[in-house]
């Protein structure tokens, strides 16, 4: 009966451990000494395995218990030692089976990612900066297609040759309204527009406001597009009438830079990295105002915005549009079919994108040369200086929806065609608890 008791004790010991989060199995070696053994997870499969092994072992012990009794006697010490050895062998065998199963599952998951890389498309410029660390890692999970213009990404997205694309915010809304089949998963870039001038007096001001543009000629690109609507919204919110400034459009940022260099009293509205490039190439030019900061101040009804509009001699901004969201340049979209079939891969991308954005923002110097190599920015010195000014982010969930929906609403008010004729419905925004 000694060996029957031993088996019962083993089973009782296992049941006591069943609720533990992790087992630490110890084997008696000498009095007052314990050697840590194996750590295994208390899963149903492990207990099932142990029960089977105990049943088999019990039958074998009952068959040979009499010869063993004669050999070792009935001492409690020997019985306990045999029980301990038996228990360790059982657990080691089951742990090995569990580990093999777990490893097999991990290998299967990794194999899925490797065999089917997420195909990502982006444009050269600020919207692709946040991908730099992901590209640098050169992992098998992703493939990248960096192009010159958004027009090159649209057909690839429509045909299914791309799974995810980083595109202008208003283009995403337009594609959604035209054909559907896409969802926004993050905002990747806030505003990138800056006011640049050669006016030393204006450049010496600590806090240039939109109202300070009154009476000046403003050169910019983007007639009939987002840059124009952005400037008009800011002028309107600051109480600056269209007749208070002279806006002239040019086709290329280089033309704007040349014009403000020739006329220091004028102001150029330039996107990054062109704004930084202009100031580096010509040290008489200065970046004096971040239009993203102005947008935020006005949307918040901040004291700075109130004072700016008050000085302009028009109504106050106490009622500044709190639904204007924030100034957004680029978003990341995913094909709805890909999202439906591979939600875990989309989450994988979002986590990696957030980490990549953080890495690039934390150390622009480390990524400047890579951005040049990838063709995202043309000059390493410009890249290093421009990265912190490009407002590269990875906003997801409700934060993404709040800033983007308000921004699209502003564009809709100026030009419905700029967002595809209507504001997107809720299914345009991928909201997932992460």
C-alpha cells in the first residue's frame, strides 16, 4: 500500500498546484536543499498528459511493488524520494510536449508573416518619414514602395497591389467617397506649412501671428487645393479679410523661395522640407510661423488667437470652431478587404509604425542619411533639421478620428470637391481598442 499512497500524494500535490500562475517544481537532493527545476504553464493539456502518465505509472508500480518493497523496505524517506523522481519525470515529459506545441504555434505565426509581407506604399516627403525605422529594420514582414506622387499609389491600392498606403488626408476622403473599400488607420503627419520671409523686423518678433500678414504679399503653391484652403481658414479665423493681403500662386516651391528672396517684405508659405531648404540655402530667409500651431491656437480659442484677431480689428475668436480638429497632412489607409481578412497584421503594422515614428523623432541625426538614401528627402542636412518640423505622428483610434473629422469638415466648407463631395461616414475610421 505504500506505493498506492505515494501515487495518491502525487495527485493531491498536482491538484494543489492547479491554480498557480506558474509552477516551480523542486526536487529534494539533500536535507534543507532545493534545486529549482522546470517552469511550465498550468494548461488543461498538461494536466491531461500528467493524468495519463500517472495512470500508466500506477499500473507499472502495482505490478512490481513487491520486488521493490523487498529491495528498499518501507522507509518513508525512500518512498518520498521515489515519488519526487516520479513527479519530476512526469512534469518534464509534459512540459516538453507543451513547449514543443507552443514553439510550433509561434513558428506558424512567424511563417504567416514572412510568407505574406504587408505591402506598403508611400510618397517621398514628410508622410514617409515615420516609416524610416521600419525600412531600416528590413524585416520580412513588410515590403515598401516609395513613389514621387500620390497618383502612383491610387491605382495600386485599387488593384490590390498595395495593402496599406500613406496618402494625403483629403485624398483618402475622396477615394472613400468615390469607391469605398478603404479605412483610415492612423494620422501620420500633421501640418507641414510654414511662413518664411526675408523681413528682418518680422523675423525678430518672438511670436508672429496670422494677423501680422496684413498688408503683405503672400506667395505660395497649391491654388485650388489644400494649402489655399488652409491659409484662407486661418486668415478668416484671425479676422483678416481677403483684401487685407495679396495672395499670389506659383507652381513650384523653388519659385516661391526666389520671390521672397528678391522681396524681403513678402512672405512665402512653404511646406517642409522646402521651407527648411530655403532657409539653409539662403541665410537671409527665416521661418517665422508654423501654420499648424496657428490652427491649434485658433481651434482652442486660445488667448494668442483672441489677441491676434482683436488686433486685426474684426470680431473675436472666442467662438473659434472647436470642431475644426487639427491641421492634418497625411493619413494611413488600408484596404477594407485586407483589414477584414488580416486584422492582426494591421495591428502589427500600427504598433511597428508607432515605434518607428518615435525612433525617428527621438534621433533625427541617425535617420537623416537613410532618408536621403531612400529618396524621401534630398539632403541630409535638410533632413536632420526638417524632421522635428514635419510634425510626424502616429495617431490612432478616437484621437485620429477627432483631429481628422474636424479637419475634413473645414475643407468641406471651403470646397466639397476637395473631400469627394461629402464627409466620410463612421466606417471610414478604423477604431479598435489596442
